[in-house]
């Protein structure tokens, strides 16, 4: 009887282990050693509540694929955490290499950054990798003093500009026109001298009244978030454009059941005659309408965005 029982017991254990390998590895990733327990903090007040097609919220922070790693990075940034440590399970053999590939790819990180609130976006992302233990450290783009100043000013402006009995379309148009009338495109910025300039931030648009495309877009994004309108940013980079360019960024907005584009920078053109102009060529337009606005004597490529990333427009 003992000779039959022992092999039978071994068989049961092998089958149980096979069917539950994922759960067992997850358990190990969570609890082996006191230093390997995941510390999950609350998201801050600027964390977006909705996820998107390209990146979604990570629920257990245990990666089994490249996309899982993208989702972990997005969730850490979106939640406003300064740092986070997670672990690669043994089943995911390429986990560390895939993470290195993402963390060393500034373009991929830029696209991920576009799906979070401007106040949670980063200027630098540092990583520490140690035997499958991965720590992400986030250096925020906005300082606490800048966040406080921008919040106070936008709250003040919303009480003046936003009308409760107006449609979202009209309220967005009011904000669009106000930002453009308040702001001029900053031609003086030297990207080689300063990594971050106020005109790249909502702070520059609101207080210096000078902005580049990041400054226009962040300002509108903060208004939209306060208005409860789903949005993110879209970026084209040098790899998307055939001529030399710094790339471009503008707002993506979900309104009345469809995704639309809003580009304040191109609605506030730099003129040869020194006059201020206010356009609505790129105000809440479809991808097709934006392409028509770009057509002319010169075929513009500045809005050649990645439809495999900004999948809501696919």
C-alpha cells in the first residue's frame, strides 16, 4: 500500500504544481524575503481615472510580457509615485531585457508620458535593476511651487470663463481663445541651453505669456482635466517626420462620443506682420479634417502621429 501511495502523492503534487505555476510564481514574487514585498501606495489627486488602448492600469504589478511592463510604467507615472519597486517572475525570461529596452527608449517613454496628467509627467526616469528587482524613480516635470501657482490661476480663470449652462464645446472654445489671446509663441528658447524652459510648461503660458507647443498643450490639458473631459496629449517625434524637426505635441479630446484633435499652437500662428491672429483651423477636428488643414503648397508632416500608439484614432 505504501509503494502505491507515495508515487500517487508525487503525481498529485506534480499536477498541482503544473496547473498552479503562475500562482506559485506570483506568490514567490510577492513574499520571498522581507525586501520583496510590493508596496502599493495611493494614487495622488492628479491621477487619471481612465486608462487607454495603448496603456492600461496594472493591477498586480507582476509582468509577463512587454505590454505588462508598459502598463506598470504608465501606472507608476500616472499615480504620481516618486518611486516604485517590482519584480520579474521567473517565467518571463526576457523581463529585464525588455524593461531595459523600454527605459532606454526616450521616444516610447515620451508617448507613455502623454497619457498622464501634466503635473504627474516626468522630466527624468531613473531605474535600478538588481537580479530581477526593478526600481523606477520619477523626477517630476513641474515643481510643487509651479503646481500651486498654476492650480490657483486656472481655478481663478475657470470661475471667470466657464459657464455652467454652456456646452462643453463652447466652454472649450472659450478656453482655447483665451489661452491664444493671452500667449505668444516663444521664439527665443534655446533647447540646447536649458532642458526645461517655462514656455514648455503651463506656468510659462499663464505667467510669462510665452509658450511653445508643450506649454500650450499642458495648459489646455489641465483645464480639460478640471472640467472632467477625457483627454491626453499626442506627440510626433523626429522619427515621424522626413525633415529636421523638434517634433510637436497637441491635445486629444473625447467629446460627444468621438475623439477629436485640438492644436492651440497652430491656431496661434507666428506672423510676418507682427499682428496677433486667432484661428480655429485645428479646433476640435477629426483626423481627416486635420489632414485637410495641413494640405496646401507644402505638405505638412507635423501631425504625422503614430496610430499604433494613439489607438483611439485608428
